[in-house]
């Protein structure tokens, strides 16, 4: 994949606010396709100061821009823009910050406040640094009853694809090792640390009977987790199949301060093709929920929190 360094489109090349294609860099190695720039132009005719960052090579870019007095961040491909947020410069809403500080997660730092502008899955998105880990925090705003909730995980973007060609070659190569397996859908999790995770679902044909499978890859191409208990991320087909969790997982949970007093919601283990994989969900009272994926060596592959705010 080409470097993920930011590609700054020099504003000095602008001859008119509506002529965004003239801002494309001259260097062919960093050139943004004209069709992609024109998608931005159609949505933001007065856009300027465009900065593109490749998300999926030659397919999807993150774009940051200024339009009149406001700034925006968005995803764009050859035909559309989506996940478009307006950058809010006036600080963090107290309706989020104050109740969050009252929770077990209250000693983190919020920044990068944005509001959903169009085609988003969240009304508000922020960055949250908690215990030296960075999360993308999504907040729906305050409900009519005065309660709200926030979800935060390490992935800034979760991109869905129904074409296996959109994913790294190692995904296709791994699925080929299962002769009766077919690809269904893949997810690229673009994490805040610059790494990628790839979650893939498919079907196995065993004597005319189909069974689902899910695979979890790191960005080095290693298959870290596999299960036949999920139809999509976070949606298992059963509640639990473990009486007790391995000691290493329990030790991790017991040593995590924000999970003090936790109870198990789900305890799942899968064993496929010699690979042990674990999916654990715990709750703390009626306030917070944590979803964790562990590999065979009990390393945390992904951790996602949801917390109610009062």
C-alpha cells in the first residue's frame, strides 16, 4: 500500500474556488484521481485546503477540507462521500464531558470534537485518550430522559466491502486453504495507531449444509482468530459455551480497574483448524459493557466499551 503520509493539495495552485481539480498534486505518485476530487467538488463547491489520506489503496480516501468558515472531515471514493463530520472548534460539550467524568472512565481526555454532517452512523465523534490508549468515541447526544451513551473503540473507521478484491491478498489466500469456503463480507478496521484489522465472514459448505465462519487478521496477514459462532462482528449465534474462562483472561479482566465488579454476559470459545479463539463480553452493573477478542495466546485483539451517561 502506498504511504499513508498526508497528501497536501497546495492551496496556492487554486485558480478559483470551484476549480478543485487544479489542486491535484503534479507528482503522479501522489496524484488523486480527478473523478474523486470532482466528488468533493460536487458536495462542497467552495471547498479549499483539501488534504487527502489513503484509507484503502486507490479506492477510498479520507479528505479534510475547509468550506466557507467551517472545516469538515469525510470519506470519499470514486462515486460518493460519506461519514462526513463538521469539525467543532468551540470545545467539548459539557453534556458529554460532565457525566463521563463521573464514570470509571472519567480520567481520560477528550479532543477532536466533530458533529455528524451527512451519511454518518453517529451524531458526534471525538477522540478519547484513556490510560494512554486512543479511542474513537461516538456519542449519540442526550436522550429525552436526560440519559445518553458513548461507545469507544480503537478504530476510527470500519469500512464494509462485499468484494474480496478490496481486501489484502492474504485474506483470499487464507480462505482458499478451506476448499469449501466462500467469502461473504469483509470489514477493514482502520485504527487510530495507523494499523489495520480485517474481519471477514463467509460460509462453509459441508455436504450441502452451510455453516458460517468469521476470521480476524492483523495487518501483517496473520490469522489471529476464527470462529463459526458469528454472523457479523459482535453478533454471536449463542450466548456462552464456556463454564469458566482461562486464567490468563480472568487475570486480565481482574487487573483492569474500570471493570471492577464485572459480570460475564458472554463467554465463547471456538476451536477451528487448530486455532483457539475467545470472545468475552462483560458488564459492570447497568452502566458499562466491554467486548473483547482474545487470540490463542490470550492477547487482546480488540476491545470496545459502551458506557451509559447520567
